C-alpha cells in the first residue's frame, strides 16, 4: 500500500500522540495566503465528515517535492522541504519531518507543531486499532482551496530517444516486461514510478527537476498486449515536432500508434479474441495514449481489476493509496516492477554511453578544477556559489550534454560539512587556500549518460588532521573500488568494506556508501543500494523510525540494500567524513558491476567486481601514502594511469595546456 497521492492527501479522524516534540519557535509569523488556504480546508471537513486531513510532500508518483504545481504541503503551510507529512485537525496542525528539513520547517507559519520523525505506510493498520477510519478523498481538498497563485502544471515536449542511444527498441523491452508478467502470473501491470516509463518507451523530457522524466502512468495488459500510456497533452504531444536537435521522429511514429484492431478485445464480461488471424496481425505490443489524469488511471485499473479473468494486478510498492485501493486485496501483487529491475541492468549500448559520457564529463571537471585552483592561488575572488555554476559552463561544451544531473553541492571548509551544501548568492563561503574545497556535481547526456562525481581539494597547505581524514576516506573509496565478491551478494553485504578504515578511528558517515544510477535517467536509481545504515541521502531518519509501534509497522518498502548486485548495474561509490562547522570530505566515482576473473584459485563460484568510469585525479598533497596498503597503492597507481591514458589525449586536442599540466602533476606513479 503506497501513501503518495494527488491524492496527495488522505483523511483520518484522530492522530497518535506518542511523538517527541522538537521545539517551539520564537519570532515566527503567519503567512496570510497559506493560513487562508488552511482555514478553507477546515471548512470542508463538515462536507466530507472529517476530523483530520493528511497532506504530504509527495505527489501522485511518490516523488518528494516534485513540480511547483504539486507542492500542496507548501501551499498550506509554507514548508518548502522535501520530506514532510502533516496532519490538519480542527484546532491543531502538526508536521513530521527529518533533521535535514528542520530548518525548512522552522520557517513555517506559527500555528504548526514540528516533530522530528518520519512516517511509514501503515496508517490504515494503526488507525484501525483506535476505530479511526482512513478515507481516500478523490477531489483533493488542497486542490479545492489552492486557486490563487498556483503554478501551472509543467508541460514540455517529450522526445523519442533514438535507438542508437537506447540500444533496444521499446517493443523489445515491452516483450521482456510481458514475459516477466507471465512468469509472475500477473495479467495487469501499473507503471506509476516516474523513472520507469521514460526507459520502457525510450522517451525523455525534463518536465521537473533534473531527471529526464515526464508525468505519466502506463497500464499494461498481458492478455491483449495493449498498453495505455497516460501523458499530458497527449494528442499534440504525439504529432509535435521534437525539441531535441538530435531527434528526428515524432512520438506518433516512434510509438507506432495504430488502431489496435489485431488485439484481444476487453469487454465488461472479460476478454474476446481478435477476429483477425495471426498471419494478419503483427505480434508487436500496442500502445494507446490517453490524457494524463489520475482519476482516469484509477478508473482504468478498477475496471481491469474487476474482470473475472484478471488474476493479479502488479503494483509498485511506491504506488499511491488511490491505486492500491482500486484493486481487491486478493488480486494485488506488490513488488519491484519488472521495469525497475530490467532498467537497472544496462545493455551494451547503454554501457558504452555511460563510459563515453563519464569520460567527457571527467575532462570537463579537470578543466574546471585546474582553472579554479590557479585563480584561487592568484588571489582572485571565488565563492562556492561561483563554483556551483561555473562547472556546468564546461559541461555545456560537450555535444550531448542536456542538463545538470542534480543541483550541484559545493562547500569550502565549514560549509562542506552539511551533506546538502547548496550555496546561495546571499550566503556563499569564499573559496580560499586555507580550507578543503568539496564539490559534488553531474550531468545528463543524450548518449545515455548520467554522471555523478565528487572531489575534495586543498589549494594551500593542509593540516595533518586534514591529511589523516582525507586519506582515510580515500582508503574507504579504494577498498570498495578494488573489492571482489561472490555473485549474489547485496549492497548490505559489502558496505562494511568501505567503512572499515574510518571505523578503525571510531568514525563513520551517516549516508549510504553508494546508490544505483541510471543511463540518461535518474541520478539515484533502484532497486539496489550499497549501505549498512538505515539513513540515506534522502533522509537522515532511519528507515525503521516511524510514528507507529513495532506491531503496526509491518508494511515496509523493499530494502534496496538487500537486493543482489548484478553484472552491468551501475553504482556510485562515495564514502565521506563530516564534522559540523569544521570539515567535509567526500570522494565519489561512478562504477559498474562486471565479472571478476580470478586466476589464482579454481572455484565454481562466479565473482564480481567494479569497473570505475569516473576519471578525475585525487589531491596528492592530501594523501599520506604510508597509510595505504600495497594493494591500495597499486589500485591508485593503476587508476592514475587510466586517468592519464583516457583524458590526456582529449585535453591535448582541446588545446587546454593548463588543464593538461594540472592533470600531469596528479597522476604520477607512487612507490614506497
């Protein structure tokens, strides 16, 4: 049962009270616009027979803090964070959030009480114990009162992804999905997660944020081979001209939209076979487009689930409560969708695209870092906000670059300590030769490339303590990069390998060691993740933390750290160390899982390893080489050699002699 909605809100008749209150706020104000909307929601309680109303930061796709049009919680409270669940009662308003969003919560209207906890999806179970009824409200109350100054729904051109970049046609991908549905005994699959349809149908658009996604649902029928794809402005979208200069096909041609006459027909009483013979009909899957409307999707799913011949309906664990409620519980099959699984294992064209994009991206980063160090040492004024923007000016020179992969994280000294170090023009730390500078950035590339790279540098004379910390983080980084493990192991199984050098000193980092990454897709991708902690980059509250008791908290999302790492999956590896108001160090490379060929031992087991494709050198004068083991030093020398071999020719062709000289100083072979 998912709990994200448009349907961004549900209804209850009371709330639990066993939550720790964060603190009262002083000098807060009341925003007249948000307060008016809040009071208007309360006036609707009587019409719907409610005592309380739940509003979250999630949209209909379980996306946190999506487009401005869907930020319902912000519209009624002023909360502009990414994680929050609020309950509105007749005489009280409360919100649950996590530590990384507390400052956002402190800016809310005075009337809100703030609690530092995270919700789970067990509201229905918890409320039933106290005779509290959870209701799904079809006409969202926030939508009814948010009529002034509401941003429009973002609608941009959706482009087909050419087959030379996708590697496989959408029809071939759909056949794989239908095969997995057959294996699972499922007749209907509802694709609701926003990163899945862009991959499945080889289509991309930047409708919100930095991921190349668009608002969509897909309802796939196994028996008929018909898929209904729900997208915004679907008629004009099909015939419209592509907006990407490298794309020369309309969506109508790309999707091969037909009349569906060769499909099995669906009636209220069940299925009727097509009157046409198999020779007359193609076996290709069929796509029919519909206008994006959550209510229509729910009605579609309700109809299909009610057909007697429908055995099971496959839902994502992250689907909305509205979709979950549309299917009888006996027919629900809820697990990671086949699209999510298939997407994570890259095909040969996607692998090459990731390698090419990360190489070009690395060269752009080298050029920027070389310029930055030179000018900081010359005494020119640089702030972390300047660096935040400037690196993308180099990426823009790469032909297939389409957008940043996320909002660049940049910090220097104390401002590098917060994981989400996002500078603003008004609050931007100078970059000097006195502190460690850290930057985490990436790009989206049409040739199926997504990049995510972090480096930490010191442009002056570092302290011994800074060297110790940097070297420990580098050791953690190398440990994971050179690891060989048996096939079938999970991210949880291998995570401690990275943390061990920090654990030796009683140190740790609160986020995952690495996350999956898409190919011209999501910079954070499931189903796998490398971690042994219960927190991640999205939230610092453990997964198990909830407003529910242990017996109530039985419904859990699939644990990504327990998913086996498979060949051709891509991950980041990014250990770090953070001391608030003092220092932040992180190193991050993109790597993919490949076969490990072990010659020393004869074994029936298959082993895997990582292949690193981010090629940016480390900071030599922050490394205490005597702390490295021989195998760690060997890996570092091999990596430096690969960086030199791959990036130097590109820098030479670009004529950037200063960047080439900067590179050469950092890739020397180190001996004892």
